[in-house]
C-alpha cells in the first residue's frame, strides 16, 4: 500500500473521530441545559411569584415550541445539514436559558421557554441525525453512548447547580455563565461535525407515524413522560413535599441523571447480551417499583436512591426502542427512528405540564404517581410491542 493511500485512509478516520467527540460534546451540552433549567424550576417559580398551574403553563409553552420545532426539523436538516442546524439552534437554546430570570413579568418567561422548546427540539433532532450517520459510517452501535453523554451533562448541570445554590451564588449569574460556557462548547462541538452532503431524494416533510411505528412511539412517549417528570419536578418534589433545602433537593436531578448515564454507558454491551423485550420489561419494572418507593416512603435519602433507580430503569428505553424502530419492515432505519422520536419527544415535553396541572388540583406527590402508572404500562406492553419487530 502506498503512502498516499495510507494517508487518504487515515484522514477519514481522524475526521470521524473528531465528529464523534464533537457530537458527544453537543449531547453533553443538551443535557447540561435541561439540567440548568430543571435545577432552577423553584427559583423561576419564586421569581415570578406563580403557582403550579402557571408554572405548568410555562412548561406547556416549551412543549408547544417543541412541537413547532419538530414539524420543521426534518426539512431544515435535510436542506442545511445537522452541522449548521445544530450550531444555530444550540446557540439559540443557550440564549433562552440565560434569559430565564431576566424578564420583569411572566409573559417574558413564556416567550423564553417557547424559544427554548423550539430550538432545543431541533438541536436534539440534529445531533441525533449526526449520531445516526456516525453509526452508519463506523458500522457499530454508538447511540447509547451518545445518549449517556446527555445524561452525564444533566448530572453535571444539576451537581453544579446544587453546589452554587449551597454557596448562595446569584441565580441570574449562574444562568448567564452557564449559557456562555455551554455556547462556547456547542460552537466548538459543531466545528467538528461532519460536512453536510445534500440528499434531495430523502423526504423532508413532517409525517406522523402509524402502525408498529406509532406503537413504538407511544411506548417511547410513556418512558419520556417519566423522564421529563424527573427533570422538571424531582427538585421541587424534594423541596416542597419532603422539606429538603434547595441545595439537597438539586441532587435529585443529579442522582437520576447520573444513574441514567451509567445505564446508557453500559447499554450497548447489555443490549448485545439480553433480548430487547425482556430488557425493556425488567427496566420499566425497576422504574415502576423505584418511583413507588419514592412516593410512599417520603424520606429524602430514600428519594435520592429511588430517583437513581428510576434513572437506571429508564436509561435504555430510548436506545432499545430506536433500535426496534430501525428494524421495522418496509421503512428505512432513519425514518423509523425519526418517527418514533417525534412521538416520544412530545411525551417528554408534554408530560411535565400535565403533571403540573394535576399537582395544582391535588398534590405533587399524587401527580407523580403518573410516573408509576406510565412506567408500569410500559413494562406490561413492551413484550408484545417488541415481538412485532422481532
């Protein structure tokens, strides 16, 4: 083999390696941004002097924004590529988070969260599209590892938030500097992503899934409702329902995200050794029992352990369902994953506001039993649903 040929083979390898690390950085930043918002849910509630109903409406604004973003994500990514879309939408997401406490009234909060919903949802689709392309080019499973970085980012964001709250750092300063640091990291990560290769023959219009893909999407939504509830309500549950100080309460998010990250780091190894249906059943059952323990025992230490077990149980739900979607007969892997993720993401964004509405009418503890119910349904339905795709 000639030197020139060796060099031509080495360059793509280095390019893929750089793109892999850049995409990992973007997944980490996506999790970090969600955690920064999650830690400051009580801060936002106090700053704007609102109750659970108004807070749930603010979360719904983010959900509506995400729906709008998802309806355009395929078209935008098909035209401009994951790299450019991730750059614009990732940086816009940091602006929205940095401004959360900068408005004089509640409508400003609604606008910021709607912007965050739009931009973060398209950013999420863009980096998942990049992850799928990297899997295709490298010929090996990588998706669980990428999603592990999202969870690790969530753990880091929650841990830092807890530390700064304990040090009485001004929340506005925390949000501003977290946004600046994340923006720099996203910019650097996007520089390493693969160049866009236009594929005009691929469909770019948003289409709702049907059949098996719809069923898998509903299962993903059930899991992501539970995941979204942990991100948005676990800190407030610890603070309001269990009487924990906010710096301790912030560790609820960190324990959940850390355990989810650990489950996902080992996810590709585990999925190679355990069939999808029993793995999904056992994972969802663990989440069901752990969340019931949190709500029934009502002790801060037990709650932190329980949130970690919920994270471990939910960690591989999305990777298993995405893998199943990619093998549905009659569709391409990319279309299958996109269809399932669109329904699942709606659950992720819409679930927390629904829990907030229930909390307004009853209590946050009662509302969070939705997580127990949904995780239980996920466990019960997983065997039959996954059997349909082999």
